C-alpha cells in the first residue's frame, strides 16, 4: 500500500502524456508501417500498383527515381552539414575573439533563422535562377554586375550529379547563425582561467584553440551535427518552394512523398518512403540518444 | 524530463475529449449525407439558404476577379445563400489539390470545388467523392447549350459529374511583332519546321531568346502542343485511349522537335511561374511564348493593344485544332449544404454567370448561347474557333490524363530539361503511359 502511494500519483500525472505520445507518435508509426506493407490496385485500371509485403520496399528502393532522390539527399546532407558547421564555427570564433558591436553581429547572423523556410525559399528561388548572360537574374546577375561572369552557375538546375549542393546554400544561410549561437555559448562556458594558464605555459593562440577549447566543444558539435542531420533529411518546404512539385533535379525522398501521396494517390508508396526515411534518421539519432542517456546516468 | 503539471494534464484530457467528439461528428455527417445523392431538385427562389463553401485555386489576378464577379452575382440572385470563399493560393493549383485531397479523404468536403473537366475528375469519381449533376445540367439546357464534345468529356458511364464554367485554349503562340520584324518575319509559320526556321532567323538577327518557357508545367504544355502538331489531332487523342503508341515514330519526332525548340529558349528553373515567361515577350526581350489564353489578361494588364503590340496564332501545325481545358464545379458527396451547392452550380451554368465570370477571367463561356459581341477581340476569335475546330484535351491541365499520369509526365519532362536526352524522354513517357493507362 505504501509503495503504491509513492509511485501512483506520479504515474497518473505522466499517464495522459504517455497515452497521447503513444497514440499520436507510436501508434501512427505502426499504422504507417502497416500501410506500407499493403497491396493496392489502381481504381480505374485495376492494375497492381503495390504488390504488398516487402515487395513494396524492393519496388521503391529498386526504382531509378528513388535512388536518384537518395543520392540527392546524401549530397544535400553532406554539403549542408559541413557548410553549416564551418560557417557557424568561423563566426563563433570571430565573435569570441571580441569584435566590436558583438550584439549587432550576433543578431544579424541569427536573423535568417527567424525567417521560415517557405518565405526564404521564395527569395532563393529567384536568387538561384539558372538563367545566365542577358536574361540573368538573382546571383548570376550580381556576378555579371561585379564583372565576375565566370562565377555564373546553373545552381541546382545544372546537369551535374552533385547539383543538390547548390540547394544547401539557402539552408546553410539559414542555420549557420544557430550553430554559431551554440558554439558561442560553448566558448562562453569555458572559464578564462584555462586560457590564461595555457598562455603562461607558452601555448600559441592556435594551440589554445586546438588543445584546450575545441576538445571541450565536442559535445556541442555532436548535438549540432545530429540536429542538422535530421533537419536535412526531413527538409521539404525549402526544396518544394524553390523547385516546384515535380522537379526531377531537386527530388529528395520528402518531395517524392508529397507527389506519391497527393498527386499519384498512392499512400502505400508514400508510407514505404516514410518508413525508409524514419529508419535512416533513426540510424543517426538513436545511437546518439543511447550514448547521451548513458553518460547522463554515469554522472 | 519536465514533470507535467496538473494544468497540463487537464488541458491534455480536454484536448483528447474534444478530438474524440470531433471524430464522431465527422462520422455522422459522412453517413447521414450519403442518402442525399439525387441532384434533381427544383430551385427555390432566392436560394436554399445557408453557407456555400466554394473551393478554388483562384486567389490572384484575373482568376480572382472572375471569382469576385461570380460572388457578387451569387449574392444578387440567391440572397438567402451565404458565399464562403475557400480559395487556396499557389503552385498553379497543386497546393490546393493537395489540401482538397486530404479534406475529401477526411470526409470534410467543401460544398463545391473547382476541378479541371476531363480525366482529372475521374480520380474523384472513382473514389466516389463526387455526385452526378445530370439534373442541374439538364435544367440548364443540356446539349442544346453546351457543346456535345464538351459534355462527352464530362460524362463517365452515362453520368455528368460537373458543371463547366469556362473554356481555355492552350495551343496559342503569343507574339511580339516588333521583335519578329527584326528578322523580317511577317506571316505566321505554316508548320513546325518553318517555325523552327523562323527562330533560326531570329537568332541570326540578334534575338537571343526567340521562345520563352517557365517552370515544368509550362514545358509540359509546350510539349503537348508539339505532340498535336506532329501527330495530328486524331493520333494525339489516340495517345490516351491506347490506339497511338507513346514510343511511335511520330512521338519520337515530336520529342526531337521539342528538344530543338528548347535550344531557342531562355533558361528556366523547374519552379518558375508563367507570367515571367510571358513578360519577356511583352517587354520585347523575346519573340514567342506558348501559353494558354489566360495570357491575354497579362497583355491587357500591361496596357498592350491586340494586333499592334501583340499578335497570336495557334501553335504551327495545330491550326484548326482547339487544345482545350475547362474549369468546372462539382457536388461533393457529403457536402453540408447540397441545396446551396446546387444554387451555385445553377449560377455557374447560367448565361449571366458565364458572361460575368469569363469577361473578368479572360476565358470563353462553355455555353454556346452567350453572345460573342460582348467580349474583347481575342475571346471573340477563340469563341469562333471553339465552334468550328477539332477539340482535343490538354495534358498539362488535367483534361487528357489524370493527376497520377500527369505527375509522371511532369517528372519525365523535368528530367529531360536537365538531361536534354530525347530518347530517355520517349522511354519515360511510354513507361508513364504503361503504368497509368487503362
């Protein structure tokens, strides 16, 4: 009896959120997986659209369009993560070195994050216009005006296999400020004593960063990478606004999901796509969650 | 983890209860409404009353003006009804269609929604989401006022599922005569080959972009007009019933011509909209733009004069063919106010409604008994063509193919725009047909 008194009120308090999370997250995931395994036929033509079972997965994974989309996603994610981390760290170091009017710079770098992907996408669609020469607009026009004609590019519309790297530019622009804020907080958390001690020992500025400061930032870098990684894999709105609903060049699994569900009325394929995406994200996030909870427990 | 407070528990429980209430509410509306499937009812003077929610993607420009004109007329003729505008903007209707699809799937249909007449509606018919409206169409005059060709395209298994509001033509080339004069071109080219010759002349005369394009759907529209030109209207129509193969020699020639045409165009990105492409012709930066006849509103808005500042002709090789698309309105199954919807459909199909709407939108009436003299010159010429031309259905605007097929074709064209590989385009088009054709 006394035992129940200790755990019961707490349990009752947590119960509603457990039910809600169970229903709206885990039950829906289960439902999604269930849908992805269903067999389906076309309403009008009676042709089999999805054979059912694991064949749904082999069908989607085997299609050239989906492999192309996964390749795009890989290029986007790598360029976006590296770009954002480098820019964020660079800005953080510059601000940390004590630039004048730090508050102004900090807000300027953070502002893009306040803009929604949709709104930014409308502007970037225009900035990343592939038109060159006379009809150039956006960045290409800027390059012409600066007499840097050679820098003109077709951006994400170029025939290159790695054209999605250009799609990472707006995303880097938008999230570098966030990474900067994370690193800046990390720098501020390290006490000044350590730097002074290092200086007395005769360490150069570079060595202080390399051996004293950066190692202490690695947990922050890891969380930033995880956050950026899963954002990149789920990114939909920016790409949809910039490239439209049927773009092949800019296809990623999320934009394909939109087409599968709404244009092709093929919820099974969309569910397969969603499940694959969930697995990819889980492969990245779950090990991170496990290590953090372990290190928290050991503290 | 933060412990939930008592307040949040209460809030969560209330939320759960509200959700439960909502879902039962949906279920009852869904089941009770299935009985009201007949569309033959007599009109009440002044309207049946209640809210009439009308779902469209007409949220800007001439389309919005047309919808506003209809709304004003609806208020005047059916004062008991209350018009509710449920327009969703953006993406040439693709955003709206996605919202509509989820509303219909959740059994929360609007009272009436806009749909392109033809194959696009078959998706909704197959899922049993819209009701036949034969009664309303008969009441409006049936075949005596609507062209037979058009009603045939709205009819599925003997039932008509929507009331057409307006007709557009997609195979129109808009020309800036001041630019074509630079290359000494004065007459409209007779066929695709001579049109391509004209573009070469223009290029030699220093016009960098003889032809303009926009995003993916405008390229699909250009491709469909090239297909009509190279296949002729009968074989083109055969692409959709299976009598013409998508990998036949004619389609291969059309793909090659399409590729040649794209060498004369500006560089577009997949997400671009159409007005930018038409504006290049208006501003004298380009000679030609293939665009549906809604472009006439763009010329009028910029104060350009028909005949002097701009001219137009059917895409070369498609003279005497009317590549049509039509908007139409439906009666969804489970609509909350079906009688109000019928008032709306009566207005859409009436001569007054068609005149008010089409004058503002720049399209032509679906009815043949609206006097042409009330319309500006372009629309008069389109109305004359519509009466005598061979009518074929547009791909890019859902008249010839359903949404699934269209999205496969669009992806193939988008892929082609990057690769410029016409053999793969034909292969992809054939695969799309194989996947989606009955």
